[in-house]
C-alpha cells in the first residue's frame, strides 16, 4: 500500500516539475540560440556610385574576395548609379551596367537620380534600357513605373518568391541556407523635387514599408531587409532611415543610400519614435562613388529577431582591379578619355574646391564658395549677352557636383562640375518673391541643403539664429559698381537653371512663376555656358574669390550700408535712398514641381559635392541635404573602435541580460519544485 502511495506521489511530483519546466524551458531554448545557434546572414552593400565607373573593376575584386570566404553572402545596391561623370553623359548607365552585371547583385533599388533623364526623354528610355539589361531584379515598394511608356513592361507590382532578372518588384524573397529573407525597396519622395520622375509614381515610404512588412509576415517570413534610398538622417519632412527604423516594426536590416553617409560600423536602433523598446533594426551605408564595399554580418534567433551584428567598410581603392572587368571597362574608357582630356583653354590659378561640412568648415550647400561665385558669374554674364536686363544669377548648391584642380581645366572637369545638362532660364520676379526664395534657401542654415543658392549680381545677409522664414536681414542688387536695396514691389530678371526655375528643390515661388509663364529658356547648355565664360570672358585666367555675397550674421547687427550718393543738382538737396527691402517674411513650403526637367540636381543628399571627402564625423552629425533626423530613438553602435563612446567590449552581440534572467528563473523554479516535493514527502513520511 505504501509503495503504491509512494509511486503516486512520485508521479505527481514529476508532473509538477514537468509543468514548471515547460513554462520556462522555451526561454531557456531561446537563450541557447543566443549563445551560438543563431542564423547568420552576410550582406554586402554599395550605394551612390554616380557613374564613377573606373573604380568598379576594383569593386568586382572586393565582392569576389568576400564570396570566397562567405559563398552565401548577398549583395545589394541602394541606388544612384546614374549621373555624375562623362560616363553617364556618354552612355546613360550602360557602362556602369556592364560592370555591375559582373558582380552577381541580388537586388537593387532606385535612387532619385535614376530618374534624371525622364523629362528629356519624355519617359525613362535610358532607365528602361538599364533595367532590361540587368542580370538582377529591382525592388521598390513605393515606386510604380507601370505608367511609364518605356519601363511599364518590366514592372510586377508584387511580393514574389520567384524574382526574375530585369524586372521591378515591390519586394522579393531570397532563400539562404534554408532561411527565407524578405527584401523590399524604398525611394525618397524627394525625387519629386530633385529629379524628373514624370510618369513614375512615388508614394509615402512609411505606408509602403508597413505594407511590405505585412506582406512578408503573411508569407511566414520573419527576417526582413529594406534596401532604401532615403538617406541615413536626411530631411525628416520626407523621411530617412533612422525614422524608418523607429516607425515601422518588423524591419531587421536597412541597407541605405542617398545621404552618402560613411557608416564605418552599423547603427542599431532599439527604441521606437516614442522611446519604447523595440526589436533591433540594423542600419548600414557605404558612403559614395564606389570607394567602399560594405560588409555586414547579422544574427537572428528562431523568432527572426536580430541578436547581434558586426560590419565594416572595405576600401575598394586598395584592391587590385579584376582583369576581366578592366577589359570590359576599356571600351568605354577610351571614348570618355577622348572627350574628357580635351583642354578648354582656361587655367585655374588655384584649386577650386567643392566643400561639404563633412570635411570643411564651409559647404557649397550652406556658404558662399569660390566655385559657386565662378559658376553664377558665368550664368549672369552669358544671360546678359542675350537679355541685358538680367541682373541676378542663382545656382542651387546641390547642382554643383565636383571640384576643379589647379591648372588647365579640361572638358571632363567642366562636365563633372555641372553634369546634368540643365538649360539656363530667365525668371521675372518681384523683390518680395526674391526675398521668399532667399528665405527658403537659408531655412536650414547653418546645416546643408541642396537647395541652398549661390548667387551673382547681388548680395544678402541673413541671421541663422532667427526662425526659418524670418531670417533675411538685407538684400541688395548690384547696379553699376554700387549695391542698392532690392525693392519688394519692383521686378527683377533672374537667371537660374531650368530645374530650379520650374520649382526644383521645393521652390514654390519659382514653380508659380513657371506656371504664370514668367520663365524663358535661353537655349543654352549650362556646362557649355560655364566653359565659354572661363575661356572667352575671363580670357582663360580663372581665379574667383569670396566677396561677401552671402553673410550669416549669427545674431550680430548688420553693418550699415552706405547708400549711393548722387551728384546734387542746383535745385535738389542730397537725400539717401530709403531702405524698403525687408518686408516679407513668408517661408514657402516643400512642394513638388509638376515637371522637373532632366535637371536633376541632387539636393541629394549626395554627400559631396562631395568629391572632397576622406573622413567623416559620427553618423549622427551627418545631415546630407542639411536635415539631420532628430529622431529621439535609442541608437546602439556595434563598433570595433574601442575609442568609440558606444563601444561595448569585444563582443558584437546585443546585451543578453534577458537570457541570464530567464536562466536564473529556470534554476529557481526547479529548486522550488524540488523543495516542495521534499517537504510533502517528509510530511507524509512523518504521518505514516
């Protein structure tokens, strides 16, 4: 009888222990996963090569070397292959494609500059040809090319597990070592202002990202990668990678582009926009111009949650060029060299840099520059040859793309500085409208903005400590050798590129002037205008200087400007001109222009004009286009740099506090159960 009771008691005890163990064992299993049984994925990534074709043979070598060590590594391209050098002017992306096709790219998304030729071609003929020739698929959940007369046949607005090359999908699935990875793309809505999408529809990044995540989750996929051309911390008004990571649950990795940000190690976002804890999202970006190949290793647990990551940038310039790729490049290079190496006859007396805040105290997108003065002087002089009434020139800083070396200036340099082939135009504006335009130009100062205007024929002062929209303190137009205040009600003729003249970079005032029929095309090409000015008007001697055309007062009082003194006649006394030029304080908002020409000026974000950058500050200080995302979320850097304040030791895993806690809970539960069993057993034994 006692034996039977003991058997029943033992059976009950075992059941109690089993039940308690079942409660905590799943957590224990998860802990074991975090200790070495995670699924590991390697991602290679590149972005913003901008027709820098010549480093691509080196990139081919770098890709091959990674795959020798990690055969299952994926390779993603985050966009902006188009625009930037003579290779694009000559071949419209085909030279780039010939080399990209040698890399076994797994997927690419569209950058804003992929749409640069839309207006000039009345559709995206060159982009369509690029897509058709690609031996890889494209993904973008918020770009719809189905209405484009050229590219529509290559569009499949689906999330597919059977992606085909030369086709555009909302998203696709890749299987790696038995695990399915959901991949989708996003392109910045700023494309509506900075390029020429024409019939391409571009919708909200956040809504489309949520749709993509939901679609993958319905397919049973819990590991999701977004290939984005939004910018790391670009304009919050149109979204960026930091905001995407905070706002949209379920995205594990963001492979970014657009802001040309050099992330030497991944950024990990662990809180949402409200500061609440969320599953980690890893963000990477590989700077610009095919200088680096990014390599990311990311680990997932059984639930598809990121448990750790490590990454770095591979300096492609230190690699030997792939011989086969070099041979492919040679056919294109010979043609480009023949054009590029032709000297214009102009000689730069000093280097004319194109600075950015990432490598300088000033920026072409935030300050007056020598090169900006030279370009706008050329615009003004050449416009006045056709229309003498033109008195002011304006050039968006985002459209100035490269520096000029000291010495003979070649055709290639000129085209690289102004690579978009914009047609110069003349716009009739009131002084009040000019003030609104200048307010918009400096609204983000002292941060960078692609829409920041370099000027000629005028000068203005503003105060960046004041509220945006109320910053312009004074503005004068040059009349003869004097500067006189711009009158709000008077009309002025302003020359600019037709991208800006149609409202590019969000200039509502220019867009309205265009709609009103106040814009006249000059029938010129901007880079030819620039070349001819240096050769003919400057007689080949190129030596621009800073003249105080743009002044940030930084809270100081402006220096008084002496009014021009007229010679008095016998009847009239001398009286100074009244100052009536500072009335309007409106700040036009960001409104996409309806028909941006192939003027595709990168407010982009492109992190150069950019050609002058060797090192980069911490990602949080990079603002590309002048807009840092003040996202407020928690950012954890996984870094190999022990000097980094975010460095957390030798491991690359996320903290495993939760794993340890549950392990202790398991041990405690088992000990508790054993204690209860022992206590009951002794009580029963005592009674017996």
